[in-house]
């Protein structure tokens, strides 16, 4: 298992468009990826679950992955979460 703590940089937090970008990124890898925030966990491949976390700008989340591409999946999802501006 690989994990990384990342701060959400988007001014609007993790709303629909960024959540979709995270889900699309997570789907590119052979790994099970989750995002944890405030004791709640969402599948990174589910934009709906990610949005339901209610993550605001400047708050930190933990990205975890297990599987053959775990390292690359965590790096890719973390990069999307850390991007400024909307996709």
C-alpha cells in the first residue's frame, strides 16, 4: 500500500469538476485508490463519493492505493488534487 498526504489547492475545494478529474485519473491505473478526509473514505474512482467528502480549499486529504500501479496512481491523484484552478 502506498499513501500520500496532499493539500487541496483549488479555491473551490473538491467539487464536481475536480472530483471528476480525480476519478478519471484514478481510473487510468491498475490500483484501488481511496481518498480519506476527516475520518471518511471515498473511492477515488467515484466523483460522487469524492464530492460528498466536502473537502474545502487548503484542507489536507490522504490518498491511498493498493495494486500493481499503486505508486503511480497515488502520484497522479495527488497531482490532480494539488492543482490550482478548475480542470
